C-alpha cells in the first residue's frame, strides 16, 4: 500500500514507517514524502491550528491510487494549571480522499524561556531552542527534538511522534 507523508522531515518519516510496520495491518508498505503546505504558521499555536496544519498536509498529498495521505504537525497548546501555560503536542491526521482520522500524542511542558520566546516573540520552536541556549542545532526538529534534550534522549522526537500515528491508525476502519 502506498502512503504519502506531507513532510520532508526524516524523523517524521521514520516514525511513520516504524508504526506502519509495527501495526501489522498492511501487507506491503511504501511511504513517499512531499513538502506539503500546512496553511498555518510555521509554529502552530493552539489546538485548532495544530490539527488544521496536520489535516491540510494530509489532504494536500492525497491523490487517486494512494491509500492514505498523512499529516503530522507539532504545535504548542494552552494548558491551564501548568507552570508556563503551554505544552507541546503532536497530531497525526490520515486522509483517504473522503474522511479524516485523527490521533494525538503525549504532550510536555516547554521550559519557561522557550515558552516565552515562542508565545511572546513569535519564534518557531527550533529557533527558540537555539535562542534559549538549549542547542546549537538549527533544525533540532529534524534530530532528537527538544524532548530528546529535556529527557537526555530517553524519549526522542521520533519516539514522541509515534503515539500520535498509532492513535490515528486506531480510528481507521
């Protein structure tokens, strides 16, 4: 079966391939990637913006002959009763040409300075991580991710992304 991911991010692709293989639902798997527009800011803020970005990416890459178009989007969402008021969340949306199937992954609270740089200064997460001195890597989202830094690689961005994909697949008939 042919799947297309609406991102060129190799971490997202590897997470997707691993989940599709682990699921045991598909006899053959071919995953291609396209740079699909999310239609939302580079750093989505809010639940709706994050889900919209994933939906837009999934729909943009779906075409006849394709089993599923897939969008994966991480964004920061307001969460009451947290220290900073914001958490990072990943959403995965599958699109089959008619219906959307949505899954969410776990969330984690951003460090105070990174949260401030994203919410008050409008920086994208990679830039905020760099500006706050957490990493010199300009594309931390294409590597271990902020979660990898915060957990000492106990959880990497790839592992953090997989639950959202699993949850989206769970709603697929």
